[in-house]
C-alpha cells in the first residue's frame, strides 16, 4: 500500500477514516469505477461499496455495467469470476494475497485424474475455485443454488469440488445421485462446532439458528435454516424469532443489523473470521483505485471454458435474488 494510505490507516481516528472514505469516493468517480463487496468484507469497505451480496449475486451484478473499472472487494476467485464474465473490463482485487484457502484445495491436474476414475460423472465446481478448475468442470454452483444445479443434471454420478461440507449438504436433498466428495473445506466455517451452537441455543432458548452450508454436517443438523449469505436476511425477515444465532462469517452481522435493527444477532464462536476476507481495508481500496492494482488476468483459453461453466450455472438458476444496491 502506498505510504500516504498506510499512514492514514495507522492513525485509526474517526476524522482520518472519514478523510479516507471521501478519498475513495472521489477516486471512484474519477476512475469511473464500480465497487463490489462481499457480505464478509470489513464494515468500512461495505460502506463505500456500490453493491453488496453473495458470490452468485455479485458475479451476476458485474455483467454489462457501463463502468471502466470493477474493484472487487472479496477474495480472488470472486474477482476472477467477474473477469471471466467481463473480459473487456479492468477487474481489480485490492489485496493480491486475498485468496480463499478452500479454493486452493483443488487443482486442475488432480481434477483431471478424478475424472479418469469416474468417466461417467459430471463435474460440479463450487464457485470457490480457480478459473483453471472452472475450465475443467461441466457446471459451477454456489451455496445458493448447489442443490438446484445438481438436480438439473442428467448424470447419476457427480464429482463435487472442492467443498465436502457443501457436497454433503447437497447429498441430503439428492438421494437419487451418487455424489463423489472432494476433501476440501472452508477453513473458517469448520471452526464452529455443534457444541458451540448447543451452548448458544441453551443461552438463548427462543433463538433461531441460521447456518451457511459450508459448516460441518453436525452443525447443519442443528440449523433452523440453511442458506447462502444473501438468504440469511430474507429468512430473518420472515421468521417470528427475535434472536438469531449466526452460523457464518462475522462480517454478515453488519448487513443484518442494518436490515433488521430490531432483531438481535449472536455469534456462536469468536473464531468466525475469514482472515483473507478481512485483508481488504479502506486504505487498500484507495490504493487500488489510485494505482489500478492488482489487475486480474485470466488466460483466454481458460477464461472461455470457465465462462461456459459459469453461464451454464446462471441459465439454471435465473431466479436467484439480485445483489443489494448499497444505500449507506
Ligand atoms: P456465499 O456465496 O454464500 O456468499 O458464500 C461465499 C463464501 O465464500 C462463503 O464462505
Ligand atoms: Fe473461502 Fe471460507 Fe473465506 Fe469463504 S469464508 S472466502 S470459503 S475461506
């Protein structure tokens, strides 16, 4: 990060944060840029974003925009998806190291080996995977549409990569399929235990527990509702409960509090923090807008195949709610 932003960030005062925020908004205009933020981003980043959402909604939201630059505040696979779908646009990931540990748990080489073992299987890749893995897959899915995608395929055998927990969740709804699990997992969502949730439930007996399907199966067993990050808010809106135990990354709380100021949100563990999601700060967003670093590049042959994989998914799940235009 350039020195001026580092100094501003370190000062960590309200006035300085406000200055930084104004700088980001000014640079955003000058660059004709659009800031996209995942629901897990730091609050200060969510506040300057044009749009907030889950991975599927954000991928869709970037298509056909009139902006020259897309600044993707999230992790690398999300920015890559935006680039795959918008090859003519400059897509910037503010922090180069912001990757998703789960996405790194599958490689195209190992996936090709697996395909050889199960030649009749279709390969479904969770969007939390690299462009190269998407290029080797038949169709993508997100946590919002995984069951729908698997059910849409004529194949009996499905190789599901890389998240074994999401794959396990899909299995519950697709007994007609043979789902071959990859042994990947989210390093954040495995930190919550069934015991954590039971303790929170004992403390708040009238609460409802909402979980992301990346949580381990014994945690999912305790959930009143399971959904992608965008599904949390809609469930809370229609639930009669007043207190909710939140089974996903802590960044989610910011949006939930804004959407439901009269409801109460409890984290079952302090460990629910995705370190790489939290790398992006206001200073990094300012740096990205000023320097246009770090630009996402995807080699064209990979991009083309990965785009087919993503567009097949979008054709199946046309009815997913759109990302939320930020109004902060
Ligand atoms: P969503 O698609 O539900 O936003 O999930 C993305 C993710 O990385 C969850 O850990
Ligand atoms: Fe990856 Fe998990 Fe972080 Fe989501 S929360 S970006 S799956 S490590």
